[in-house]
C-alpha cells in the first residue's frame, strides 16, 4: 500500500471515519488520489463503485437522448457495466498476472469504478453547446484518462509512469485483437464485398 495514511480494510483515514458516497464522488471528480486509495481498501465500496459506473452511463445516455432515445440509455448502461468488468479484468491481467504488481480484481474494480466519475459530465450534452460539444468530449476524455491512471496507480501501488504503461497496454490490446481479426477475416475473404447486385458491403 502506498503511504497515504489509510489502513487496509478500513476504508478510512487512520483514526478517522469513512467518507460518505457523496464526498467520495466529489473527490473522484477532483482527482483526489486519497479517495481512490480509500475505496481500494474498503471492501464494502463495491456497491458505490457500481453506482458510479451506472450513473455515468445513464448521464452519458441522457446527453445523447435526442439521438439514441430510451434504447440508447439501456445500451449505454449495459455497455458501461460490461466494459467496466472486462476492462478491469484486462488491467488485472496486465498489471498483476503479467507485471507482478500487487492488487486483486476487487480492488481494481472499486478504484476504476470511481474513475468513471468524470464521465457524468456527459449529461451536459443535453444543452445546445454547438462547437463547445467537442471541447466537452475532449475534457471528459482527458479527465477520465487521468482518473484511470490514478486509480491504477493506487490499486497496484506503483508510480505514475508504470500506471500509464499499464493503461496504455490495456487500451492497445483490444486494438491489436481487432486488427488481427480483421486481417484474419480479410485473408479468408470474409470481408470482401459481394460480387452481385452492386450493393455496398460493410
């Protein structure tokens, strides 16, 4: 554990009491590393982390409701939860199983769950932002990336540089798999457009 004054399993500062869910959520928005350290060791914080991921997915769906409708909200919620579990598993595989850092799947789930908090800003998409909508997306991406690095750093008890490496590798793996599958399908002719009818193949 990094030297931040938190005791394993307590979910609170040494000699103090655990922060409320609201305080933790605000701290995650502020990229407060002590919040991620706290939820790492608080085994009861899984439900809170789940709530952050769900609220973030729904906030982002609300921001695009005019384009996606109610079906988009459900898809966003399911996608957010599945992505959280799978993404955490990938980071665990790289950071713990391969690079031999100390953590477990539950700790990473909790810290990365709270790292999703900046995504709640996606609800601002309901406003007529015009050109500023792109800036909002960029800000959410930047904040979410920084939060993820902090979450991984605290959970794996490594330096910032090593946490960045783990996050970059975790994002490159799906890209590499997608490229490999694309090349494989192309090699078998599965991606070739149909010869007849003049239709466009996707």
